């Protein structure tokens, strides 16, 4: 739950309009935590790399899942074709008055 909230906050931060470079330089000079900005940029780049890697693996997983579902549906279709047939096509034998 906390991870998903953090992810939503991160995505929201990515959508917010960017500040110009001049404003950033000015803020770096005035801020007490100017040394922290470099680390935050590195963390941002790492999170972008991690998010891209996650999306690529998710895409591969979805493709594999699609293949499995397609194969299962194909098997169901083949079984349904074998089971459904016209009554005239199937011959039944009567033994002692019972159909088999």
C-alpha cells in the first residue's frame, strides 16, 4: 500500500510542469540543502531506469501470458469441435434396450 502511494506521488511529481534551469541554479545557491539536489537527480535517473526495466519485464510477462491463454483457448476449441457433432453422425448401439 505504501509502495503504491509512493509510486503515485512519484508519477504526480513527473507530471507537474518543470521549473527552468535558471530557477534551479538560484534555488541551489540559496538553499541549505544544495548538496542534496545532486543525489535527488541520481535517484530520479535510477528510478527512471528501474521503471523502464519493470515495464519491459511486464510486457514480456503479458506476452507469455497471452501465448498461454491462446494455447488454452485453442485446446478448448478442439475439444468442443470433437464433442459437438450431429446426432446422425454418431452411431449408437442398442444393447438390451439401452443406448450406448
